[in-house]
C-alpha cells in the first residue's frame, strides 16, 4: 500500500493495520479449545462442535468484519479506538456494525444447528 492509497495515515499505522488483518485471516481464537476438559467428555465434545460452528460462521465473514470482531472481543478495544483505527465515522458506527455482525453470526450458527451457546 502506498502513500497515495492512504493519504494521512502514518506508515506505522498502515503496518499495524496490515498485521491485524493478517492475524484475523487465521483462526480468531483458541479460547474455546482451551476450555475442553478430560473430566467432562460430553462437554468437551459439545465445546468442540461449538468451536467448529463458530469458526465456520466467522470464516465466512469478510476480512474487515473479522478484524472488527477481533479488535473488539479479542483485543478489547473501545468503540472509539476501533473507529479511529478502522476509519469509522464515530464509535456509534462501530457498535452499529458489531450489532449487525452478531446478528449475522447468530443466523449462521442457527443454520448450522447451534441453538445455544451452552456446552
């Protein structure tokens, strides 16, 4: 990406943004996998099923949306921080997009047979 494509954005910010996009292309998080327990084989099986369904649903999203989810839920950035980083008009627009994405994910998970997040 050249300066002509992103005027006013410092090289460091472009590099950080590029790294974040690359991170989100990979699996979002291994947290659910770490929750699996040998003490509860049924729960571990259900958590594995939930993890695969969520991974499938998230993978279908565009990279920019995966990045938004990662910044908010994995990196725990505020709406204002995300708005600044991803050039949203305001934090309101960030939260509006997040609500939309969560609705999309709920629909996709329901299509995949997930009715509850409880293992």
